[in-house]
């Protein structure tokens, strides 16, 4: 699955806000071409919320283990939480100890920087991980939606009908 197909699958989710910065915007050049996934039923980028998923297209400072600078390399990052992380990785995110080849493609692994916070990543998802990546992004979106509903109990989703 291509990066564009993954972005499109997230855009199709109810209440999804997908940010893909580029030249001419307010975001630094380092973010250009990357994608950030939020739950935002009002269609505006949340100000005090981290994305639940990202796609990164190049190395970032302090995040070079996956060697994303060569052409055609990119990485999906998803916040899955502790329980799902343990199911996928076989380790507690706060106690990651097994060595990994972070340059491997089509492999679910802890995020090289944010793994301890319950983030996983996949470099160049392909046949072995595409279904898992899409499922995890949908689940992360639902978790973000539920968190939003708890924090904004009186705010209704724009597509909901009836009195508030």
C-alpha cells in the first residue's frame, strides 16, 4: 500500500483531520511531505492534542535509526497504547530490551524514539503489514474519538442529528 493510499484511508474516517504540510505554509520545511492524523470533528487542527498517527518521509533530528533519507523510504507511526503494544511487540513499552533492525521494511516494531510511550512503527508497509497498519490507524482514530467525547461531552459531532 502506498503512502497516499494510507493517507486516503485515514481521510475517509469520520471526523479525521489529516495535515500534510508543504511549501508556503506555516510549518517548518522539516515537516513538508509528512502527514499527521488527528480526530477533529470541527475540521480544524487541534491545538492541544498530539496526532494519533503520522507518516514521516525523512530522518528527523534524534530520529535517524530507520534511515528514511534515501528515496522511497517512509515510516508510519501509530500510537497503540500499552496493551496493543504488548500484543504486537511481545514486550512492555516501558521495558523494551530486545535489539531491532529499525531499517527493516514491512515489519511492525517499536517506534525507535517513542516506543516507551506506546508507539509502534512500520517502514514501507507492504503485503505483510498493510492490513495491520490500516486496522491500527482505525483503532487509534476511534481511541482519539472516544477521548474527544470524554473531554467535550456537550459537543456533538457535526453529522449527528437532533437536539444537543
